[in-house]
């Protein structure tokens, strides 16, 4: 009788006999558990980099301002001519900012190194180094320069932080840009940007507009990558199917033409043809109260005779019929 209360009973030997099926299932379970363990361990050890972009509150801690640190060398401009101008949409327009700034002569006084730290408002605006604060303006100032440092905000004390905190540091602009210098000369002579463009186009009169595109670089003209027939194909395809997207139209064009084109080129051809991208409007569905009102109106007028309907003036609109009694 006492053996009947044993809750830790032994399993009979005939039930503990190993089989091939049990061994296969046991091996599969062990492999699966090992896979789960290694995958979870790998996910736990792996480093994940998360990029986050948010809009800073301008009135929280900094009072709506951000610090700027600038260090720039102008080897062909005298220190008496160098100045810092700051302006923004809040009405700030400061010419020749001198607070927390220093000018160091270079090359026996022929050049200048400008170093300064200042604050700007967190609103649209700009700051630039110019000669506007000089007493006498030079005729053709040489603004070639080297940027040693241009940083925004406070210096981070944390090491090994990924990011570009001085992206323009080391930028060398000592070689003059012929295109930019010619534009400056034309502007000083009173030409507008459109007139400057026309003058440059006249120098390339041997190249027709149908086969070349103005670039504004050293080689000012570039061959078009589409022909007139391909431009017509783009325009006609878009007119035939107004819901055809630009990627699908580009893929269709590239399947037939020898020179592949980009989606940006197709967009330019469509804009030149007067076809702009639009988002199709969605027609709102009938609400339950509108359905109820229409049903009530139909039930109310179901016994009307032909004479009653003849006294109704019907107006045809693109979307519905309107009756006025």
C-alpha cells in the first residue's frame, strides 16, 4: 500500500529503448536550439548605428543663436580690406563685424588671415568675408582663399563621434576660376546674368540648340542625349497615358533607344513640352447620411407623374444632373 503513494516512479526499461526516429528528432531539436542561441547572441553583440534628425528648439537653451568659428586665409588681399558681413531675415545687417575677431598679416602685409568667433540667429541668412567694410573699395579684389576651420555650435568633448564637424577645413581656393572671374567682370561692367548668358552663347554660334545644351562650365556645350524622335515619343506617351509615371516612361524609352537616359532627363523633356507632374485627386465616396438623404428623396418623389416632372428644369453638369422646380 505504501508504494502506491510514490510520485517519483521509475520508467520501465521497455519504454527507454532508443530508436532511430527519436535520435533524429533529438538531433534536430539540438541543432535548432543552437541556431536560436547563436542568432540571439549575434544580435546582442552586434553594434547598431541609428541616424536621427530633429528640429532644434531655438528658444530652449541657446536663446535662438548658434556659435560659429571661422579661420580663413586670403593670401592676395590686404587686412585693411578684409571684413565679415552678417545678415538674416530678422533684420540683422552687420557690415565689418569685429567682435572676437583677429586679423593676422601674411606675406609681408600682402595677405591676411582672418580668425573670429561670432553668433548667428537660427533663421535664414548668411555671413561672408568681403571688402564691403573697407574705406576704399578695390577695383578687382582677389578673393582666393584657404579655409582652415569653419565649425558650428559648441565643441564636443566626446571622442570618436562620427560626423563632419569641419567639412570645409582645408578647402583650397587659391586657383582662380576663369568662368567666375569673367562673370564678375561682366557684372562690374553692368551686364545682368541673362546678358552674360547671351554673350557666352554667341561665342558658340556654330553649335545649334537642337543638338547641344549650355552647361556654363569650361566646356560650355554638351551633346543632347535624346533625339527629336525620342522627345516626341516621351511627349506622346505621357499624353496617351496621363497616369504613366516617370520611372516607367524612362524604362520604356531605354528599352527602345540605344543611349540610356535618366529619369531626370525625361522630366526635363516633359517640362519643356509643358507637361508637369500632378497628383490625381481622389473622388470622395458617399457618406451614410448622403445615402440616406438620397433614398428619402427618391421615396418622397416616387409617386410623381409625368406632368410633375415636366415642371422641373434640368441642368446637365459634368458629374451629375440637377433639377430645379
